[in-house]
C-alpha cells in the first residue's frame, strides 16, 4: 500500500533572512555568469587568432 504525499506545512522561515540569502545567491550567480562569459570570450578570441572566422568561432563556442 502506497501512501500519498502530504502537503508540507507552510515554511516558518524568517523572511528578512530568506531575502538576505536570496540576495547572496543572486550575487554569486552573477559572479559565476561573468566568469563564464569571460572564459567563453577568451575561447572565441583564441579560435579567431588560430584562423577561424568569427562565425566559425561563434559556432564552436556555442557548443561549449
């Protein structure tokens, strides 16, 4: 006999703490996104420096 999942009680988190945690998370996410963009640009430029056209380099970077 399987039991049906029940709805959890409403979380009783502290709203200011939750908002602070969300701000920290989004800030970290923005930093990571900037790092990824920087790395992809470096790879793109390396492909172009090796003789690929910009269109070819862009296609190659899109697959990463």
